[in-house]
C-alpha cells in the first residue's frame, strides 16, 4: 500500500476484515455531532428504516405490474432526447434526467426548471398505477445547471477544508435549491479516489486518500438526503462512479482522445478494495439510496457488465438494498457490437436502471424482447423494479396523500444571501497557501494601489469550472448573483485604495502589490484529460501575464484557479506569494477574505503536487519520492 492510504486501511488485506472494520469506523464517525447548519435537518429520533422494510408494500405493487410497466420503471430518458412529454406516461418511465446542458425548452431559469419538472411528474401521476418519476440532475457543486443558483467549490477544494460538517451543510443547501425546482435526485457525491491528476475528473474527487474520501463522501450523502429519504427538503443521493474510476492506467482511456477517462484500472483485488471500494462503505452506512457504476473497467472487464462487482460484492457481500443506475449510455460500452447483447449483460450483471438518454425506446424494446426470449430472467426484472420501488416508497413518493409536484415556497431561499454565506466560508476554508515570502500576505486594505491581472480575475465561469450551466462549463459571466475575485478585492479595500486591472498583467508599475489570477479554463470528463503534448504546464498567456506584472518591480501574489495541481515551478519560484484556489465557484469574496487576512488560510492539500508530469502517477513508496508539495501541505499566517 502507498503512504497515501490511511494506516487502518493498509493493514486490511483480508476483504472481509476490510468491510467489517470500515463499517465500524463509520459507526464511530456517525456518532459525532455536526455543527448546526444554516438549513438544519429536522431531528431524527430513530434511524430511518431499511429499504427492504418496504418490501411488503413494494411487492403488493409489483404483483399488479405488467412487463411493460416493469421495464418502464427500469428506463431513464434524458430531457433533450425525450420525443414527447407524454412518453413518460405511455411508456411508464421510471425516471427522467437532465444531463449537463439539457435544459428545459423555455430556458434554464428557476421558473422554467420548476415548470418542466411539474409537467413530467404530472404525466407519471396519470398512469394506471400513478408511480411518480425520479428526476435526476448532476447537482455536483450546487444546483449548478440553473441560473442564479449558488455554486460551491468543486470537491477538490472541499477536500482541502478537511471539514465534514461543512461538506454536509453544503449538500443540504444544495438539496434545498434542487427541491426548489421540484427535482428529487442528484448524481452526487463522487466518491472516487483519483490517483493521476492528469485525469479530467480529478476535481470531482475530494482527495487521493481513501480515508478522507470516505469521510467526506458520507457527509455529503447525509446532507443531500437530509436526515432520511422521506424528508421533502432532501434529495436522493447517488454515490459514483463504482468502482475504480480514479485508478485507470494512462493510455487506456475509452473517452475519445482521452488517455485516462473511462479507462482500465489495472490493480489486484486487494488494492481495488482498499483504495477504491473502501470509500463507499461509509456512504452505504449513511443510507445512500442509489449508486452509479462506472464506465471504466477493472483488468479488462467493464464494471457496468461485471456481475462480480455489481451483484456479488455490492449487493450480496455489502448488502446494498438500493438500486444501480448506469452512467450516460454506459450500457452501450458493455458490448459495443450489439446493443441488445449489451443490455442483456449489464442487466444480468445487476444494473437496475438504464440511463439510456435518447435511445430509451430501443432500450425498452430490446429489454422486453430479452425477457420474452428468456435471456433476462423475470426474477432479475422483479429484483430491479423492487429496488427502484423500495427507494420510491422510502422517499414517500408512493404516498398518495402527498403532493409530488414542486414546493414553490422553497424558491424564496434559492440563491439567497444565507446560502451564499456558506459558499463563501467554503471558499475561505478551501484555499491552500503554498508560498508567502517576506509576509507578502495578508494584503493591506489601505494600500494606495493594487493592480489585478490574469484571465480569471474577473471571470465567474473560470472560477466555477465544468458542470456549471453547461456540461463543460464556460468562461465569462455564466450565471448571475456571484462575485468575481476582482469584484471581491474591490469590495474589501478602503475607499482610498485604487484597484486597477489588466488581464495581460500590463500597467502594474507604481502599484503597491499585484494580484494575478490565472489557471485553467472550464472542462469536464474526458475533455479535461491531460495529453502528452500539454504536459500540465501553465498556459502561455498566464506566464506572459506573470512576467509582465513581475517586470513592474512590485510584489506579486499568484492565485491559481484550477481543477488540479499544475506544473508551476518557474512561476512559483519568482512569485512572492502563491495561493491554490482550486475551482471556488461563484463566491469570490471568500478569496478576498484570505488575501486580506480576515480569515487565515487553513486549507491543506488533498492531493500531492508534482514537480513534473514525469512523476505521474506517483510511486509514493519510492525512495526518491520528491514531489513539489506533499499531501497535507499548507501554510498559514
């Protein structure tokens, strides 16, 4: 095991001991009382019921269902591919999702999203059995598809906070903003353990340490589900991407032109369990209702088609009673040459619901035929539908005395100052101070002039990164209500302080200090994978802006906005102070709070920082292991 694995994990080579010991650890963690959050969950005197406790009610419904109704429950269509809203009713769909950028036709305002949800839910309620749909979204750092939502730091920044109570509170606030649109399911948290920061999804992981991922992932589950699945102020959580998605070998990527994403995790089972499976155990203990299997493979076998991983380990050994939903069209990859065979293998392996986006009709037709041909047993169909209905019963969706349309009273707090204050605190706690020569930081609020530069200084889109309004994110003023870092600096200084700005760093001469905000522009998934030709280097425009500001002969503070560590050696050496801000989201005031000393930096690296791309992936046990900064590094003042 590497030194980046916690000691209690390193000693557990035996799989049974791993499961037992991890669950006992979770029990201890769960006993700790969190601080009171802004959106406090109602007190729960007893643990919520097990999902299987609903089986008598589930079986009564299951006995009434036709094959068409059962297969429909196993089908999830994407909004952008839904041919007609009435398909929800006529095909008995169990779920609809909005993938990244799949907005309502009327736009992505709060009102448009709410109306869209109500329209589709009304269709489901009109069916013979009136089974409501689950509506899923990637609310991975706030309700990030909707204009005006609070966008929190991505998970890599939250990992730097080491604050499970804060992560739980963020998830609870996210749930409230999601439920303000009626939507009841988020595809979060990501409990991946990224082991190569060239991976384009690195920022979706809390840390490279399975122990920290385990703790923060479970906290997020508790926050999203808000005290129990039947809480109308919570949403159904989804732990992803099971299993080993963060451990793929460079060069095995299955996403177009991506060397890591959707690739092959080439490790033995003991490593798979200790590094990549262990973080799921606390989320299971926290009651996570759904899990999303990964696109990736384990030693050549697609996880989404692995009966051993989906059924034998997750359902039978670990006792998971919820349901599995595939990733976006991931079933296709199980057997790319024949869609029908791909469905057969994935469903028989244990997949319960297919995220089949715009090919939902073909999925229904093929799965129905597979049952009729005896290639998918009816007991497997009944097991999948039982699991889906368990979750719907546990959420109160099968209670006909409740309204299952959106509670529009929740919109009063959507994007509120109260919610933004929590996001601002998360930004403060996530920043990691890497260098501070001659006490350059904190800055003086009464300086005569501060010169600000860099492409990300006045750019909410760059601060928020991917999975913000669009799947890949977008530079610029992507969503209202937030504060850029430039605006935050202007908010913080005295009335007599002049704040000047140039993206290219020019015009800094005569200023007391320069603040340069540089880094990555938005990306998501495989589009963010680092290829060999880029070598993780800072962009040429960033280096040029730094050189221009440094040439003015003033102290320069660099704020790096990025989804992972980058190769920063030359700029770091010349900078007077250097702050890793990750992808802080919409609340730039949190960055200014640290720069000016209202909040001392407390963040610690949740990933080891490489000197060069040649060190990746790290061999943590190597005698010459010599990163630029080690895991847990972070200065303060």
